[in-house]
């Protein structure tokens, strides 16, 4: 699947990707906890699971405000 895109004052560009397969579950979940008044720790899972399709990613994130 390709899409032609462009920014307001820029040249057009093409973005390509694979479409989501038929009968595929798309999962996106995140959990976070405040470890201090100005700090947060988060863990995120994203994935696609289906017949012949398996794509998984896990992300850990630490945010601190000052």
C-alpha cells in the first residue's frame, strides 16, 4: 500500500507500507506509574497477530519534568 503525501510548502513524497492482513488482531496497550512527583515510568506493547502475521514491539519510557 503506497500513499502520496506532502507538507504545506514541500514537495510530494511517497510512503509505502504493508496493509493489515485479514482476520488480524491489532493490539496496543500501555501502563505507567509515577515513581516520583515529577517522574513517570511507562511500558508499552504494540502488536499484530493473525494467520501468517506476527509483529510485536515493546517500549519502555522514563519521563521527568523539571
